[in-house]
C-alpha cells in the first residue's frame, strides 16, 4: 500500500496523487455480481425535490457492494478470495467464501490478503480479521467495525486506517476508546472485528484538480461572503467583506464553538469522556 505521484505534465496533474492499489488482488476482476445492488443518487434532494444537502450532484455511476457488518455466521471458516476496491468507501473490502459456499464482503483489515482464513464466534482465537464479542476480546487490542447495540452490526470505525481500543471491562459493559478520543461504555455482548482497517494512506492522497471532486458527486462549495444577502446571512456588501458576523450556515446556525449533541440524548450516560474539541473551540 502506497501513493503514486503524477508527473506535472499538466496543471491538473501537478501535485496530484493516487493510491497504487498494491493490495488489490486482481484489478481486472469484476466484483461478485450476487452482492451488487444499484445505488440511486439523490443529488442532495429529498422526496419533494427540495435541496436539503447543498453542493451534491452528478458523480460517476457505481454499484453498491453489500457488506456483512453483522458477521453472525458463527464457527464456520471462511477463505479470503480477493481484496477488492470499493468506490463507496475509503477502505478496501475482502470477498469471503465460507465452507458451505456462501460469499460475503467484509471490510478488509490491514495485513489481510487472499488465501487467509477468518472466522467469527465466541470461542475462537483472537486474531486479525476474526469477529468476536467484546467480552471475549483481550484488553488492549485494536478493533474496528464496532457494534453499538448487540446484533445491530458494526457502526463505528469503518473508514480507512481507523481503529478503536478495548481498554477495560466491568460486568456486562466494556470500555472503548475511539479515534476521536471519546471513551464510551458499550455492552460487552456487542461484536467487533480485530485489527486496524486497511488503506491508511488514503488521508495523504491529493486530488489535484476540481474534476476529481465532481467524479465523487461533490459540486463547488461557495463561501457565504461571496453570495448575495438573499442567499446567505454573510453575503452582500460593497466589495470584498469579512461577513460582518461570526461564521454561520445559510439558516443562521453558528459554525464554530457550538455543541451539536442533544442534551437529553439517552446514550449520553454511556459517554465516560467526551471527544476532543476542534482547534476552533473556545471556552
């Protein structure tokens, strides 16, 4: 796994880089057809056709790969057929074939390669790629694809290079430290996959030109100060201005320093230590 840098033959190539896809087993191999479903685009619009998420439209056509986030096929060995590219996520995915012939996709941890064998269950050896309940995982191990509720499927730590750490256990609860710095209490019956998500170099890739963002379905993002007063609270004014107020959204919601979590959310009691605030945060 690494990054391939382009030669500056054009303005768009200058400074641009792309993954070398060294971990992909076969780049000419097509994905498993039985695990593909069409992905319909919304363009940031709801069912009434009203834009709810700005600056989204277009993008390259792609099919969605069905990922097995639950890993409930216990005590059945599966062989990694191939490591594949997934256009819908930052990490790679691994195609598994179980001993009974069933094929599924999982998120590929770093170091997993074709030919390896993985398994899920309670009474198994804690190894990279294996899926186990938190009550059976040794303390201090790196985990990913962590469930927040038993049986719901992995919800946390699913992006490239991310992993959480199982730090403590007490009774029916386990204590997990997430990449954001948040320490949370989770049911020990929840499952997680051992290891770190692969493709850690994804964060170092530079797009190099605006067109690569358009391929992702992301339109140009206009600053509030460059818009008209009718479109944004920070718009208008003679010449280039500073906005005249604290940065905010088009609806007037402040962008910096405010808390976004609900005060009476039931899961607040499960948070032992909150995540680190951003660099713009002030007391």
